[in-house]
């Protein structure tokens, strides 16, 4: 396997050799947040006579349809946004039916007679869905990665609400990223939905409805600040998954990427200061939680909070708002619910 630079389609051209059998990219890269120029890399794949495989997990078909930009095969982790609830593990392979396996001659398991299936040639018999069939009749038969029926049911139920969830993930992520950008403890924010982001132009082309629900940011306080933030959040769950309905947080340098050297961590986009967020569907409480976890404000007891909020409530004409200007004034339990105080105004 050879690595190329996702931000530079020419680097793919330079990496192609006679042994190349496929080009693999992510539509939105996890955790780097790069938006891939799928059409440009597809042109390289076509020149090289190899299929382009796109991992569309972070974008989902709601935001990006890679087949419309020249992908030949699309893969999804269903464990993330498609299932959406973090309750089932699964994957999907989409054969776009665009690659001519017979013409190439480099894929004998598809273009030559298959002795374990009475000598049929899969690409001849199944035409433009030969790869999908091969995944089942060769991959599934030989390796056995069958999804459990109950997980399939949960994932299909999740997919039914994908458009609603995905838009909310994107809208919430945009708000949190914008808010973090102005936070005095934050060094940088990498979210392609922000106009300042180097991938914003590609985001407008490939995912005009939103740049997804996952992004990274850097804490000025570095490694220790990352650990402290993750330890103190209440709305966010500390999890290595992404794409749940709930908001998730992780400090990769002290967890998922802990075993790497400093240099390798940097190269993987998991430097000491990096925090990754997967923004959930909660109603606009993320910034309050991050703010209190970063230790920026003293939290007030409930009675003081009511007094402090009274003028704003009048101005805004109600209790429920977008939370702007009220940061750090609410205590949240582990599920993001406000806690009620006891008789002395203490929170349990
Ligand atoms: C972009 C992307 N693709 C695939 C996977 C693998 O997912 P799974 O664990 O469901 O196989 C991940 C996991 O983080 C991912 O981020």
C-alpha cells in the first residue's frame, strides 16, 4: 500500500504503479476534517484503470453522494451516523456499477472463471453488480461477516431518520465550531463548514447542506488541558465512537492514539492539544458544557441563576433560548438534563 496526500490529487497520480489495484479515500476525513476532491481523484483512478473506493462514513449519502463525482465503490461504517444511535456495529458496501472488471484483466476473481462456483465468471454473469455479488458469494461465504438480524433492524430504523438527524448534527456542529473559534482557551478550530477553513470551498461543492457533525479543535493548554476537559464535561460522553445522537468527546493523544510517538501522533492529526467532538442532537447546550468543563466560569447555584437570568428572560420573552449569553449558568447531569436544587439551593 502507498500513501498519497488527500489534499493533492497529483500525489495520487505520482503514487500509481503497475501494481495499483484501487484508490481509497474518505469523503470527509476522520479526524483530519479534510474534504476530498473526489472528482479530481476519480480522474486519476480512471487514467490508471483502477476503481475509486470512497469511505463516505462521515458525510453519509445525505450530505455527499460520491457516485455523482466518479466513485466506483462506496463504503460506510453503519456504526456511525447511518445507524445513528451507537447501538449496533455494521458496514455497507455500495457497488456503483461503473467499473469494467473484464476490461482491466487485473481482477481475476471477477473476470476469470470461478472454480468454486462451477466455473462462472462473476463479471460476465452479474455485469455491473459483479463486485457486490463477489462480496457476498466470496467474502461472506469465506469469511462469514454476517450482521445480526437485530442489528440490521436497528440500523434500518436509524436510516429512516437520517435526513432529520444529519441536518441537526451539521447545524449544531456549525454553531459549536463558531462559538469555539472565539473562546479564549481555544487555539484553533478545524471545521470545514467555517468560511475561514481551507476546505470550505470544497465543502460548498461536495456537501452544501453542511460539513458534518465531527470536527477537531486545539486547546491552548495542550495535553493536560485536553484530559481535564474530557474529565469535566457532563453533556458530552467520553467515547471513541462518532455519529451518535448524543454528543461525544475524545482526547485522542491520551486515548486512541496514546501508543504512538509524538511525531506519529502529529502526523495522524492527533497532536497533544487536539480534542475531537462528534456533535449530537441536543438543543444547543454544548457550549455551556464545554465552557464549564474548561473551567472558565464559576458555576452559580440555582437561586442565583434565576436572579441572574431574570433580565435576559424578560428580554427574550421566555425560558428557552439558544443559550447564548447564559454560558456556564446551568448545571447538567450526565445526560445533559438540568438538575433541580435541594431546599438550600444545592445541586445533587
Ligand atoms: C471514516 C471511518 N470509516 C470506517 C470506520 C470503521 O468503522 P467500524 O468500526 O464500524 O468498522 C471508522 C471508525 O472510526 C471511520 O471513522
